[in-house]
């Protein structure tokens, strides 16, 4: 399943790990994110390490895993769809994720209820939704 993953999901995986992290490395999901997310994680590395109580080495390992399992898409590929996404996005900060989903013809993985409920142009799946879906897929194998 092709999905655009938002930053909050990545932060949840960093903080809690668990099922969110398992889903990120699942073979059932093809994950994509705007390239700027990697830059943000690097830019705020010290702050993230402090908040997540991880070591620098552990954080760098996490970034490497993200690079393995998530395709980071350059902004130039997303920009042509930003204007359209801005029209229906409930929050300007989410427009880039919606625009990328339009580019890829995919859903967005986000736990943002507003994003899920206040627009109907792009399907939004929560972590809970994905756990249910991937469990069903595993039972059918």
C-alpha cells in the first residue's frame, strides 16, 4: 500500500516506537515523505534527542532506517500540486502532504483528525486504521 507519511507519525515512532515503528518497516507499506522532513530532523536533532531521551547514535540509526524505508520526494516534484492542496487543506502545514498524495495518487498516514474529517480529496489513514488493515492482510496470506 502506497502512503505519504506525515511528520507526527515519524515523531511518534521516535518517541514510542512500538507498532508505529513496526508499520514503518513493514513490507506491506510503501512510504513516501517530502524531502524537507529529513532536513527538519537533522536541523532539530539536539532538541529531538533531548525530548525522546535517545542517544545521538540511536537517533542517527533511526534516521538511517527512515532513509531505507521511506522515499523522500524533492519539493520540485510536489510544488505543482501545492496550490490545489492549499484550497482543500484544513491546515496550511498539511498542504505539502496532501499535495504529495496527489502526486502519488495515494493516501496519507496521519493521526490528525482534522485532516481526515475536514477534507475529502485525499484519503487519510490513522495508525489504528493501518493496524487493522495490515492485520487483515496478514490473516489472508
